[in-house]
C-alpha cells in the first residue's frame, strides 16, 4: 500500500516533488550536495542559496549538474526542504 504524504499549509513546492524520507524542517547549506526530485526522477545537485519564502519557510536554489540548459549552463531549480535530502556520502564544500 502506498504511503500518503501530508503537505502543510505553508508548503510552496509541487506535491509530485516531495521525498517521503525528507524532513520538512531540514536545513541545507550553500555548497551542500543534495538529492532533489526532477520530472519524476531524483538527481544530485548542490545548494546555491537559501531564500526565505512568503510563509517564513526556506526555499533552496539547487544547481543540477546532470541537466544542461541553453548556452551550456547547469539548470537551477527552487525546492522546499521536503523536496531535498542530503546526498549519501557527499560533503558540504
């Protein structure tokens, strides 16, 4: 049976991007490697910065080196804490 993921009223992300093992109040730091949901998959990226959301929660800008955009630049996405998890074995810095 599938586990139901509850999303609170302060949530800014996409319900399809929530990671079941992620913590909604987790704190991530610039240069920290994380796993992030992207189009139904999970990719490894690095946190660029944290931005305070409208309801006081943190949103994180994450660069995904596996995705290349126009001009050869890496794609960056905005994710809430419950859309991220620390990358196994990866260190900040």
